[in-house]
């Protein structure tokens, strides 16, 4: 496989490296991936995160493993282990399906590696397409609210929702971004601020409970978020707190867009109720644990509910920004996400 | 003044003590109040917090100062300094108005002290009345969502919203409480959990962005919150994140109650737009700072928006639970909060 370089993923001289996102924004440290179990742990522990990036890292590892001489059974086992790393994001499943297909067809190691490289390069192209479609929806001077992190740290390319914001900024649209901190794991406060700062895009950090008050006084023009899985009826799973924003946007008549590549659509999934939601460690809510330090502020052992994602129903979405274009609710009801829409 | 004892406030042998709420739940440390400037700093720094309690502590300090021999001008200066401690909660203003009135009328130090004691004892009675009215609204087996801290740490008595929950629990209603952590200052995670644990009431801690998903699947039967100031049209200011809950409850047809003593109603304030909203230190949002430790997880100097409160409009409120009873929207429109309602 040729050398590949993304903000948080690197294939160089035949070795896979990932940027340890747990250490951002304080430190930029690259980790050398040397085993499947290690990679699974890095994904579970959120060193590698973002629905597309998880899938791309896994795909590159399978390509790398083929080139290291793993045979059909070994590669199938490797793919099986990677599949179980996290349950909600569907890109991982899609990309590993492609690799397993190449393995099952008895492709050469070089061909399997080429599929992995194609997964990476396709994501870059998908991001560029989404960014262009989405940026056209933003108006000059818009205040955009976003949640979690959906930029170049989460993909091989420019990102999903943040990719749209970056492109609008490049087009000179004079965008300002409200960044939800995104409790419990603070991807907005840690990662999106870091990305926007590097890109020179004006932004302001808020706590998740502050978005409503901003909308009430007309200080949010649009909400733009990513997705971990989109069902074929348009319902989607994304970072916990997204559904809250959709309800608030609906109440205040603020347009609400979800931005994702077609690899995030699960056509086998009829609706949001069928998307598995990962429950995570109570310690994440009892305090914070990270490279910035550890604080426990709650009574020890307080009972906690900690779903990583929530479901936003299609009726609250103004538009689905995919690489193939922007779709409305009626187009989604007509089958736009299944590729069977006659008017799309 | 005779000895007085509340969960977070104590007058004993002629000295005022406050429980340092910054150290909870890790440590229970009482601070001896020895000066007006010190008390103002304790209020600003949230060692003493909760709209009623701030006012009661200030009132007791004025009574104490009178007994220490402060004359009319000195007491007026003391009251003036205390008034500026925090701008949003109106109980502080109401209670200090009572003390200033006694001072202006040339009352004896003993009489001024008696007014302060009455402020304390009245709050205990108001809490008991609210708790009874509110508990009657809760059904057996209810899952109640609450925000911030509104229990006995915030008042001289049983509390406002948490007082209602405590009373329902005492009545054997088998209540379970969802506790919003309440970023940025985590009063829910630190204080409400501590109070509910001491009372043996089942509860589960969540991040503020998780309430919406719980409502979507029918796991929240009622939302009960406190208030820092209620305008005469029923709009009210409360801890940032409250308005979000009101919108979510409205969307999901979940009853939403605000619980406050009559001393929280500002009849001079026509509507929510007239309530001053305190902006606080950006560092509170860039990380956490507390007795549990200090973590900065955002890029240093990231721009921050940090209002301490937001405004919930009257049309999203199912009922106003005051010490005098429970009022509906139409009663509030008829003047229930101004004491001029013919049907209340």
C-alpha cells in the first residue's frame, strides 16, 4: 500500500500510525499499530474515533495484515475482531464487508491492500462532495451550532459537518461556530475547538445546556451535525445530545442538517429503533478521565445512565447532506437513502 | 438571635456558619463568617448558593451585624454590599429590603435580628407548604427529572423542587429521580445526588444532553425545577439548561413544573426579558475547577459563552408550585403571581 496521510491516520513505509485523540488538544502523539487486539482497544478507548475514521483505520489494518502474509482464515479472524470494536457506527461494518469480500474472493494481498487504500481515498472524495453540497446551504454571516467532532479528525478527508463549515469558511462566508462541549467525553471542547482554531474559523465554546437559550434569542442560524448510522427512513444515530438539538431547532424553526457519507447509511436498518446504542462506563459521567487529568466530582458509585448515542427521528431533519447531494424529508420518504428515489 | 440550624447554614452562640458547598460531596466543612466582604465572596464563589439560601444568609448577617452594634449608616452599607453579590436571584433583594426597612424605621438591634430570624423561619414554612402542594402532583412510581440543586442545601427548609420530591418519597410514592449533572458547575452531580443519597431516594445521574433521549422513550413522567426569579407573567430564570428541559418536555408532552416560594416572584418584573442574567468566568466552561481537582480540557483561551441562567417562557410551564398553591397558565395570565387573580 502506498503512503497515506490524514489528520489523525497515517500509513507510512508499510506501517500504520494513529494520532492519539485522547491526548488532544494538549499533545499530538502518534501511536504505532502493531496488533489487532491493540487496534480494537484503541478504538474502544477512543484514541481513534469518528464513525468514518474507525472504519478506515480498520480497513487499512486488514490491508496491512494481508501484506504481512495473513491467510484467508487469519484475515477473517482479524476482520471478525475488528467488527466488534464498537456497535453503533455502521461505516466499520461497511468497510470490513468490502475487505471480507476481497478475502473471500481469494484476492492477492496486493489487491486486498488496494481495496483498503480505496476505502481511504473514497472517504476523502466523499468528504469533498459533502462539503460542497453542505456549504451551499450556509449563508454569509451564519452562526452555526455543531455537536461532538466531525472534522478531519473523524474522517480521512475534511470531515462531515465540520467539513461543511470549513468549506463555507473557505468560500468567504464569514461563519461563526457555536461548539457544544459534548459531555461526557468532551469531543467538542477538546477536538472541534482544536480543529477550528487551526483553521482560523471564529468559534465559541458552550456547555450542551446553553444551546436552547442561544436559539431563543436568534443567535443560531443553522444546526449541522454528523451521524454514526442513518436508517433508510432517515432516522439517525449520533453522539448523545444530538436529538436534544433537533428538538430545540424544530421548536425555534432553525434549520437542522445531518451530514454523512453514503457509507453511514444502513439500508438494512428500517428505522432508528433498530439501531443498537452503545452503553459506556459510568465513570465517564461521574467525572472526567483524560490526559488533562482525572476528576471525580460525584458521590462514588452513584448510579449512572450513559448511552453514547441517541436517535434523531427523520421528521426533525431539514436536510440530509450526503456526498450525492442534499435530500429533503419527502425525498427520503420516497426512498432517497435506499437509492430507489425516482425524484432524487 | 436564637440558634438556627439548616443543612447548609447555622447560627450558633451568636456566630454565623455556612457549609462550604464547593467541597461537597467530598468534604463537609463549615466556614465561620466574620465579615461582609468575606460573605459576598463566599456567595460569588458559590460556597453559599441556592436562590433562597443566599438571601437568608445575607439576612442573618445583617441581623448579626446589628447585634454587633452597627448603626444605621453601617447597616445600610452592609446591605448595599450584600445586594451586589449576585444579580439574578431576587430572594436576596426581597430579604434585604425587609432588613433595610427595619433599619430605616429605627428598629432596635434585637428587632432587626428578629426580622432576620423570621426570614429564616418563614423559608422553612414556605418550603413545607410547597413540598405538600407539589407532592400531590406526583404519581406513584413516577420518574422525575430535575436540574441543578434545589434541596435543603439551597434553602433553610426542605428545598423547592427537591423538597417536593422528598415529600413524595415520604408519602411512599416510590419515586425515581433523573439528576441532570448541570454543567458547568455540576450542582446536580455534586449536590443533588448527595442529598438524594442521604435521603435514600433512588436516583440516576445523567449528562444534560441525555434528558431528550429519556423523554423520547417515555422514561420521564414529570420535570420539576426551581427558579431564581419569576416575572409576574410567569416567565422565570433558573440555572442554565432549564429552558432546554422545558422545550423538550413540551415536545414530548411531559408535565413541567417550577417550584419556588413567593419570595422568588418579582412583581416589579413584567417578563423574562427584564431579568438580568449573570455571565460567569470562561474558565468554568473550559474545564472544571473544584475541590475534586482542576482539569482544563479545552485549548487555553478558547472563546466561551457562560450565562449562569436562562429564561423559560410561561407558555412552556404546566404549573407554578408556590407556597400558596399550584397555579395554571390561565391563572398566571389572570394575575396569580401579582396576588390579583380573582380565581386563585
